[in-house]
C-alpha cells in the first residue's frame, strides 16, 4: 500500500514527512538501524535468494546471444554490482529504474561509439569510454555506477562483442537490465519493510 504523498511515477519534491520516511527506509536498507539478529538473518537470506535469481537469469543471456566466456564474466560483474543496489539497497536513487536502465543503456551506447571512434590505442579508448559514460549519466540524471563497467566491456570485450556493434546496447545490455528490473520489482514488493521503486522517472 502506498504511503500518502508517494507517487513512484513522479520526481517532484515530496513533503518533509515523506522525505523523513524515505530517509529512514534508505538507512535501514543500507544496514542502519536497530534490528534483531533473527530479523537481520531473514532479510539477508531474502537478498541472497533474489540476488541469485537475478544473476542466474542474466547468465542465460550467453545462450541467447552466444557470447564468449570472457564476455559473460565481464557482464556478470557489471550486473552483479547492479544486484547489490537493486536487492540490497533498493531505496537509494542510484537503484531506481531510470538509473538502472538509463545508466546501462547510455553507457553501453557510449562504449560502442567510443570503440568505433578510437579503437587504438586501447588504453585511451578504455579511459575515454568510462569517463564519457560518467559524464553522460550525470548529464541525463541516470547515474548508475555499474554503467561504467558496461561502457568498458564494449571496448575491452572480445571480437564477438565488437561485431555486435549497436546491437550490444539492446542485447545483452538492455535485456539484461530489464531482467534485473523485473526481479527487483517482484522481490522488493513482497514484504512490508520495503518498497520499490521510489520513483520511475
């Protein structure tokens, strides 16, 4: 049940009461507050279940897009970092759908463009891809830290990733982020002590 004044589709500044409630939720999601060992254990195992499911589902992307083992390991690393935000601290702004989807998609696009523009020297394209992705996410208000890795993979990935070109943005990146989002929407709304998303856009 939504709290008064809370609209997940709105980015308008909420009331002071709502801000206090959201701040408390974020504090608790980040590990703060007093909680019994039993309650803490229950929540921790919940994170384990959903984190496992999210990454397990993303792992199947290898079979859909026929990625090299090296590439799927890189991607799992990027989405693994997203899993910490989505399932461990779903109340923080960096974990919201806008940031998850926008951060990964825009960063992937940045990485593909950067590799097409400056493929060599590799150390330069690597650095520029991450730095530019950070700037793009900041400008579009879609900052999602794992997006930096997504941009980097577009540059340092195997020849298979480079052959994808802009398709890399759609699959595995956008599809993988969407899978993580669907799992997060289910997992974070099954209990009374958390809600997700705080906002959509």
